[in-house]
C-alpha cells in the first residue's frame, strides 16, 4: 500500500466570525496554515490565524486578486456574502473551493436552494413566493396567506426577517427586509408560516468519496430568526429522523462537495419539512465542541482534506446558550464570567469581537451532563449570569 504523506496546506478562510475561529483552531491543531479574511480588522478568526486581510469580498476583482496573490490550496467560505463569480472563475482554473463553487452559489441566497429542494428534488418545504417589486407584494402575500414570514433573499441570523400577521403590516416588513438585505439582492421570499412542533439541525458530513455520515440530531430554539440555544442529542422518533436523512441524502448527492453541512428541518406531527442548509459548520452545531468525539469543525476539515472519519460518537449530552449584547459598545467587557464558570462541566467561549452591537452574538456557553435537561438548564443559567458592558 502506498504510504499517505500529509503536508502543510494553506487554507484561505473567507469570513472570520466565531465559526471560522473554531475552524482555524482545529486547522492549527493539524499544523495547517490559515489566512483569515473579513471586512473588518481583528475579527474572531483573525485572532488565531497565521495572517489576515481586510477586503471587500463582494468585489469580484478584489476577491479574485487577493486569492490569486495568496495562492491557497483550499478556499473555505465561512459567510454567504461574497463574489461568487470570482470563486467560479478560480475553480475553473483548478482552485479548490469548499465544498464547491456551485454549492456555494446555490446556498448563498434563499432562492436557489429552495428551488432545488422543492422544484427539482420534490422535497417538502413551506409554501413560498419570491417578490422583487413592492407592487407584487400584496397579491403574492394573499396567495401564501397570513401569518407569513418575509425574509430578504440574502440575509442570515434573522436579519430583515419578519413574521407578518396581517396585510397592513406588509409595508413595514418589506422596508425592514430592504434595509437588511446584503449584497445587491433586493428580492424577498414570502413563506408560509409553519407552526412546527420543534425544529432541528441534522449535521451531516459528506466525505470525499461521496458517503454521507450523520451526526445525532441537534435541537434548537430560535427567537426572531436567530439561534438562542441548542442541544444534542434531540429526542426524535425514527420515522422523522429517517425522513430527514433521506432528504439530506437527496440534497447532498446533488450538491456533491466534501465538508460538513448543517441541514435545517421543521417537524410537525409525522411530517418533516426542509428549511435550509449551510455547506459549512452551523451555529447550532457549536454544541459538538463538547458533545462529540469529532466536532463539526474538525469534521469539515477532515472531509475536504480527505482524512479518515471513523465512527462519530456522543461523548455526553450537551447544550449551548448564546451570549448576546443588548447595546452597541466599542471594546466590550463582561460581567458574571465567574458565576458562569462555576457551573459543572461548563465552558464559556467569548469570541473576542472588537465591537458589540444590539443583538450581536458575543459568546456562547457550552454545558455537558449525563442528564441532558441539566446540561440545558446549566447552559441557560450560566449564560444569564453574563452581561456585556461598556466599562
Ligand atoms: N416558514 C417558516 N415557518 C416558521 N418558522 C420559520 C420559517 N422560516 C423560518 N422560521 C424560523 O426562523 C428561523 C430562521 O430562519 P432561516 O430561514 O433559517 O434563516 P437564517 O438563514 O437567517 O438562519 C428558523 O430557524 C425558524 O425558527
Ligand atoms: Mg437558518
């Protein structure tokens, strides 16, 4: 058998938030070189990377020239808002984009992934309509019915997302979406409101050989479209999880690129409804930092580096709760860390973001316990004790 030689690779990380930071830490454990990019200085992943650059990733020439100059072995997007044209052209020239440029393009806005799932693959989703002009809004909203969700086609973490209960609230929701839409995408998606029993993320790692390996399902709670807490394992019946796996296989076999995917579902009665997916580590999946033998960041790396992924196991039931800022500050400080760290099997990650903003995720509490409910309770209470302050 030919001996496998592992050599130092250069990874270019596009987006340097908290998920990128953990990815860099795992990459550094393997002795890899990582260059982190974002639109602002001193972003979380930059604090642990070998080198960093501040650029406008939505500008095609800027992104393309930066990547060419840095000449990485792998380009790993951590965010959605970037020039896909630059990535597509570089992939044509032989550069490795993770998982691949087509998947990055399909998942960067809400429309392509939704159409792929619903129209091409016949997977159940919420009913939906796209609207690009305010004049069409009323008619399409009435077709969907109220309440409905209105979201910018390009946004994340609940930004610009509104639950619209009545027709007269459409204008405000439309304006919120316009002012929170990223890139130059002005359209919105209207979605049937699913009054689900619960929602979950099925983290799935697609190996380089095309095999899909599932992690145990992660339950989570969102508020105003943004994640608040998550836990693993989620108790769920076989019928639902098997359906979610079947749907995930269908989608990943189509997208076909190595890496971790966070596949989001709603469960209602005996139905599983596909919501969206990230072709990269997922925020609710940060729980795997303590719950699994191989966390989602290491799984991502191992998948695209084509390293072995033996059995993924649960170490201990675990939970997370986010630490949010209530206000805007420069150079925030934190109170209550001592109280939080007094909880058993509990860790606090502070992301080191240089600025706090209202509602911005500044850190996370992770807690493990043989009793999952206690893990959740400890994560909640520890997080509650921490406050983000200005001095
Ligand atoms: N059609 C829907 N019905 C009910 N809740 C929804 C619907 N779409 C989104 N949500 C809620 O909003 C959250 C965020 O929506 P999502 O589409 O995942 O946006 P993002 O890309 O910002 O994560 C979901 O996790 C869910 O809690
Ligand atoms: Mg989501």
